[in-house]
C-alpha cells in the first residue's frame, strides 16, 4: 500500500475533531488555527488564508486574546488619526496623560467598565474637571470602536456605561450663561477701538459668525460682494491651512452692517490675497490668533477704564457667540443660523434658543386659566346632632358646607 504523502511545511493542515473541522497554518512565525462546522468551508478558508500569506497579506484577523497591549495598539491608532483629525495632538495628550498609565499594559478584552469607573473617580479626586473626564472616556470609546471593527476587541467597555458613571462625567457648563456683547452699540465701540487689521477680523467674526481660524484663512476670492455672500472653505490651525471644522464648505450671508466695512478694505487691499493680512513686521503667513486675543483684551481694558460697562469676554464670545446671540434676539431662524454657523446639528444651535423673544407668545400665557381674584366663600363647621360622633355616619353632603 503506497504511503500517504504529508503536506509540506507552511501548506497548512485540515483535520476533524468531534463534530468540528479545524485548519492550521503558519503566519508571521506563529501557528494559527480556526474552527469550522464543515470540511468544505474549512478547506476554502485555508486556501484563501495561505494565498494571502504567500502574497504578504495578513490572513484571518488576529484573535482578541492574541492582541497586543493597548499601549502598542494606541500608538498605531493615534498615528493614523494625524491625517484625518485636527484634534490628533489633543487626543495624544489625553491618552498619554490619563489613559496610558492606567490601561497601557492591558490587552483589549481585559479592560472592563468597572475599571473606567475607578479611573473617573480617581481623576475627579485629583481635581480634573468633569468635562475633561468626559472627553477622556469619549476618546477611549472611539479607540475601542476601531479595535472592535478590526476584530481586536469583542466589546467596547466605554459604551453604554451605567448611569451612575455617566452622571459623574456630565459637563457642568451651562451654555445659557455664556456672556456676549449684549448692546449693538458696544459692538461698534469695540470695533472702532481695535487696531487694524484686528478690527476687520472682529467685524467679520461678530457680524458673520466665522470661527477664528476661518477668519484668518479667508481669501478675497471667497467673497462675493455683489451677491453678498462669503464661501467658507478653509481654516488656519497652528499655521497650517486645513478644511473647515465641519469638513464641508458653507455659505454665509454678508449683513448690511458688514458690507461697507468689507468694501472699504477691498479697495485698500486691491481685492487680492488674505482678507485679514498679518500685521506689519510679522514673519508669519497668517495673523496669529494669540495676537487677536491679546489686542482684544487690551482694548476691553481701555474701554472699561473710559467708563464702558462690558462683561468679561473672550475673543470667541465677543465674535462668534455674539453673532449667534444677536441673530436669535433679532428673531432670526434657528435653522438658518445653523447653516451660517456650520453646526453639525440644529441641536447645537438651539443652545441660543433661550434668547428668543417668541419662545412663549402672548397667546400662550392664557392657555391655563385660573381666577385667583374671585372671593372665596366662608367655611362653616361640620353640622351634627347633639351627642353624635363627628366621624360616625359622615357623608359627602355634611363633610362641609360653604355659605352662599
């Protein structure tokens, strides 16, 4: 009887154990195996895996129990986010400072929700703000979503956390208390007191609602003064021109108060290049946003010293937040404001809805009517026969009588 030839090394193997069929192969110097319910499927998958291995591709996804520690996986994940997320540097900082020391040595399936609760408790005791804890947990959840998609984790421990944990990381900031320039006369006063070209940047921010990076990247070619619209398609972050935060270009109307300012600067600059150029003597290609804030605070201090009653304001609050607030106060549509601001959802824009004067109309004030002004009748004591128990035989008719 001829002797059965054995498979050569690296050709894999198929065998039956009980009711299951198993395959085994070598991949990257490691022995891998997988279970199937029938022989035909097992042999087809083995052939596909061996073809991928011969081509230098990865075979089946790595099993979760064989995954590398989170520190190694996160390093690769954070490097990929640099090309796709403008918050990649902040994400790396949060991972390195808050997550790596505690979870770095764990494998994906070793992290459980209880550990996240312990981390949140520890960070709150250290004095970390609840909003920062929320961002740390959100970063961890995004990381595990990627691991689950790659087959390196079975579940996302940061998803669907218990209500007790979610309450701890709820932001304590109330957007309704965010200050803004409430008087339009103060908006004009600030504009006239700011130096050039910072006053132009302030006018665009407070009358068009553009983000600071969008203002600094704005080109004259993106403005149509005849049709009175601004096409926002770029922003500046750390000196680098990027796509807008919402990743899509948007169109912003030019208000009546902003149009003469832009026309004046268009004539002075020749309508070429940046709308807000760098200050004289600067070596940067764009105006530094820190310069905006610094000069703005100097101007506020001078105005307060001159008697102006202005609240403590940041550049963002005096520009973008002021535009949104004044739009709503003037009766503008929340939906149109969302388009102009570039918000991802109208839910974000509705934080300004408390400023609307028509939230409760005059007709709404009379929907639930009770007349508290009519005089009440006199309450008489309970009538009962002499010697009769007050509680005995009491009926609805004699529990109390109101004098007419």
